[in-house]
């Protein structure tokens, strides 16, 4: 009957070898059932003990107990090892490396034209002007009539103005062609004195070329008070030119015509690139046209309910895209509207 024990030692050795390969708790449980469970050779040997003679039964019984005791110890040991390995693997898998740099949003930047819009607005805010706003879809009344622009004025032709189908009058509603209607809207709502600027988008029926796009940007200015003179206009706008282009700027005013101002002028400034001697930026003349301006026409005051004998004022309108082109040497207006980041990224 020694062969029972020697057979069980082989079973033990095989079980230990397989236990070494087991890599999960489930694996170990299954192996334990196979080696020590009711259907195992060890269980069968135990059941056979009762048929052995006394002495042999004791010897084989002790041998079985030793084997079962050793196996139990090794199973427990292996369980601990596998649990530790599983825990280590889980920690490795779930590791959160908080030392990695985060994936932040790509930093954007204001478009160059918006940067210029804000800069020019700030120059006037620093002088005490406030910012006024108006709609981009405008009535012909505010865009033209209230601004002393008669029904026959060529700017009102459909070849220049984009009309919007709305209401009975085919030319009653339009995309504003200038920021000037904000002047009339504001004065209607506020008594004098008025010191406002109003930046925004304007629209014209222009075909795209180097200096024209159907959408562009202007900033409007309006100052109305008891004794505003052309000298105030000149001082204010010269200050603006020097703040924007540099302290050495000279300015000059040339007679011009706008329906809503009388007298009207164009303001030119010495070319900031050559200082006035003539270069490519200014086309050789040494001067750059910057804006339109003038003293508010009495007819405009009447249209908004102001008394033209009690107040006077000046107004101006500046093309912001043009300012940006001039100062940064951008040769084509359409670069501002092309989604080409190589152009825009230079101005972040
Ligand atoms: N609205 C004019 C334009 O779009 C610019 C302008 C000229 C505005 C004279 C004014 C002004 O307020 O006084 O060409």
C-alpha cells in the first residue's frame, strides 16, 4: 500500500507544478477542486483508508494529511502571490499620470481688424467718448434720409446698396452702407451733449478686388455740444492719427462732400512709412487718406429733433480694414477674409 502514498506524491508534485503556472484566483480555485475535491485521487485514497489494516491505515492517513497540509500551504501562498500580482497590474493599468501636461484649448487671437477696431475705440474712450451700437440691417430712413441724403443720391442705387426684402417698399430696408446711421439713432434717443464712437460692420455691393470687399468695417464718431468748432474736429482727429500711427504724424484736411456734413473734409496724414518723402506705401505722394469728416449739417440736427441754432458738432467715419492694411502693410483687403492662418497668425 506504499504505492498509494507514492502515487499521491506524484499527484502532489504535478499539482505543485501546475500551481506555479496558475495566474488567476479562478485558476487556483479550479486546480484546488481538481486536486483536493471530492472527485480527486486524494479524496479517493481517504475513502479507501477504512479498508486498510490498522497500522497501514495510520501510516497512509498520516501521509495523506501531510500531503494535504503541504498542498494547502502552497495553495494559500500562491493565492497571495497571484492577488498581489493582480493588484499590481490593476494599479499599473489605472495609473493616472498627473505629471503629464494637460491638453489645453489652442489659444486663439482676435482678428487683426478686430484688434484695430478695439485700439481705435480705446483712443476715443480715453478722450471721454462712449461706445454706441446700431443694427446692421437698417432702414433707408436712418441710413440715408435722416442723414440728409436725398432719394436721388447715387449711393442709394441698387448698384451700390444691398436691399433686404421686407415690407412694402423695396428700398425701405437695407444692409447699412456706413456706420453713420448710428449718429441719427443715438441723437434721437439722447439729448446733447453727445460724444460717441460706433464701430461695426458695413455692407456694399462691391466686387472683391485688392481694396474692396462687400463687407468691411468702419468706426463712426460724433461730438455735439454747445460750441463745437472745426478746430475741435482738427485737434481731435490729429490726436487720433498720432495715437494710432505715431507722434510725428502731420495731418491735412482737403475739402470734400458728404451729405450729412457741411463743410466736409477728407483727412490725410503723412505717410508713417516714409515720413512724407514718398514711398510705395503712400504711392509716392507722401500722404495717406485716412477718413471722412465734417461739421454736422443742420438738416441732420433737424431730422433728429435737435435745435441747430443751439448746438453744433463734428462727425467722422474711418475704414478700419483700411487702417489695418496701411499700418501693417497688408497689400490685399481680401487676406482679411480668407481663412488662411499663415496671414492671420502673424498678428496674434
Ligand atoms: N459715412 C462715410 C462713408 O462711409 C464716412 C463719413 C464721412 C462719416 C464724413 C462721417 C462724416 O460721419 O462726417 O464714406
